[in-house]
């Protein structure tokens, strides 16, 4: 898709000039600008107040040195980041990613997307993101701990329960949140809800661990029901990834009667036509921190294939990319379409390339974009914040029910906005427009210096 209006083209050119060498950030901005063209056309007040120009520029971007000592006694230096993108509707909120690919572009694309996603949840959360190019793979527990402590020693000056509330993302799970929270508490001498995804003994919320994956399936179910009078039941499902999002997406998919036939990690994928045995995957990934290839050695009839892209050549009804950005390209999308995929919903952030998204939309495949489909994780983080503020915790059923309502609400907000702006059923446009409008109205209310 091309940008049509000269107004949006100018904004995009400025963003390109200011953020050279940051392809993921530019990709994320471009998609949003394309979606917002019909919105801005209807709302000259938004254009007059320069809302879009302001939203593509983060409020604050922090980069810092993280020095730590490895098990051999050598000093290691990594780069830490936190982008505080937009705080119009609530404290900055978004995860921390630990992965060697992390750089300014990745953090800014994630932070930008987070603003719209958080807005869509209906909860009062602004957008932020952070992380480091630290590679957790192969590191000992002690190394992970020392890295997290050093990272938090700097980060703790910039965050707070009413300012900025980080959480997990790739490479950051319960263990890392524990080390980060412990260090924050020690330095600040405060027991507050400054991070989410905490352990259940110190302020965590039930369902948070499962929330992104479960939410993805609640969204997919709603999308299938409302747009095709169909459901997950009996469908063949391919899920890329085998981290937290993928595992709990698979769990809920199976609970809803779907058959998950493949999962992957950064080395390759396993195919099990009889249905993936999640107890085995959990044992490998959550307990042993091993590789998905081990699955094929343990389960008769399952096969392992080296390389990740081939997973999209498997015939399925529903595809759920839950690994990482740009993992599903135009070619993979064409293959899925040729195999008659019905629905694609994104568990990872921006896993489909623009060519893939274009292909799904043109071919009439139901497409749930990440901002909407994977918002269950951060939504439940929002519920964790509410419980921390109340110094109280809800039961699993209570949180799960709220999550289901939120995901259904997100689908309807995105769907209604797509219809309002002349592209009924285009949930990319709908999610961007609906997420944007709540922030835009708030920024209008604040006047012109925000
Ligand atoms: N990293 C998750 C996301 O991409 C969750 C963020 C959070 O819980 O704050 O939305």
C-alpha cells in the first residue's frame, strides 16, 4: 500500500530523515500512517493540532551502559534501552526484551506499537519498551542475575509505578522479573507495582503468564465467530515459536478443540500431525530450557526440520506467528493462502512483513494484527497494576473472565473502526484507528505543549 496524502507523505519523510538506519521502526510507522489517512481526512482538528507528528516522536529515549561480570571474572558491556513513547493516557507501559538483535530501531518499533496496543485494551496505559542486546542464551543463572541487577541499577531512576511500568518480552520471564524487581526494591526501598509479570508471592497476577497466548485465542475465536460464523474447534493450527506466547496459545487452542500440528524455535520446527504434546514442550522449554528439536526425539511420529520458514508451508486452517518480527514474509503468506488458510492472528509483535499483510487482506484471509491480537498480555499487566494498587488479588477465574471481555472488546473496537473509516473487516486499519483515536482525543485535551 502507498501513502496517498501529501500530509502523511511529509510526516513519513521527516520520520525517515530523523531515524535513518532504523528499518523496523520505519516499517511500524509507515503501516500506522497508511491506516490513519482516512481518519485524519475526517478529522481536520487532529491535523491542525499536529497530533500525528507528535505521536511518531518518542517523548523520551534512554540509552545506557550495562556492565556486569561473567562467570570467568571478565567484564562484559551491553547496551541498555528504554523508550518512553507516549504517556497521554497512562504511565508508560511495555516489556523489556533481552536479545542480541536489540537496538534503537527494534526498541522504537516495539514502543511505538505498544502505544496503540495499550490504548486498545481500554485500560489507562501509555506506551514504552526497553531491553538490551544481552544474549541470555547459554548464560548461567548467576550471569543472568548479575546482568539484571546491573540493568536495573540504571533503569530504576527512570521508572516507577505511576511513571513507567516495564514487564517481560523475549528473553524476560519470571526469573528475570524476579531479579529486576529484587534490585529495584533494594535500591528504592519500596514495595510497589513497578514491574508486571511478577511472581505470585510478591504481587504478581494469576493468568499473567498465560495471558498473551490465551488472549490471542480469545481474539481469534471472536474473529472467526463474528466474521465467518466459525470457530477454532477442529481446526489445524500452526504456531511458530515455543516461548511463553506460543506455549499458552497452544494450550488454549487445544482447550478450544483445535489441533496444533507444529511449533518452532530459532533453529527449526517440529511437525506432529497427531497434535503437539504440550506437556513435552513445556518440559523441554520451561523446565530444561532446551531446544524444540528434542521434541522429535521424544515423541514418536514427530519430525524436526532445520530452519524456521518452512513451518509456513505446512497445510493448516489457522496460522499463529508467535516467534518474532518479520518471521512471515510475502512468500510464506502466499503459501499459506495456497493451502487455504482461513485465519492468521499475530502473537508476536509485527511478525508479518508488509507484503504478507497485504496478501492476507487481499485474499480475504481473516487477519488479526499484533496490536489487537496479542494485547492480552499487556492487558493482564494492566490488571496486575490494578490489583497492586488495591493491595488485593483476584482469582484465576476473575482475571481470565476480564481478559476474555477485554479481547472481545478489542475485536469489536477494531472491527467497528474499520467499518467507520470505510474498510470493513480490515482489522489492521481498524486497530490502528481505534488505538490512535483515544490517544489523539487525550492529546487534544492537553493542549499544544504535550
Ligand atoms: N511484551 C508484551 C507486549 O509486547 C507485554 C508488555 C507488558 O506486559 O507490559 O505487549
